[in-house]
C-alpha cells in the first residue's frame, strides 16, 4: 500500500493532503495577516482618540500624541505577534 504510513503506535494513516493541513495553513495565514493590519489600525485609533480629545479640550496638539502612542502600541503588538508566529514555526 503505497499511500499509507505507519504511525509510531502501529496504526496506519494515509499520506497526502488532508483537510487538517489545509486548515492549519489558512489559520497561519490569518495570523500573519493580523500583523499587517494591527499597526495601521493602532495608528488610526490613536489619531482618532487624539482628535476627539482636541475637539473636546479645544486644543490642536493632542492628536500628535495620539499618533505617537498609537504607533508605539501598534509596533509593539506587531512585533509581539510576529515573534509568537515565528516561534510556532520552529
């Protein structure tokens, strides 16, 4: 039987593509896609929060602080997710 492999416990399993392998690839791609969206989303949230505070407090500089905090938070989260995704591959 050319398409079967024997597992360490003695059971036979078929080799080739399976639904589980395809789903794992899709899940990994989804995790990597999150990294691409987390930084711009964090920057937009920081800018929006700063702009709302500017309007509420009648200032014109808090949005810059929001941009900086959003950028830092997004970069931190993107690096954290990338390290987590890289650790599972090895």
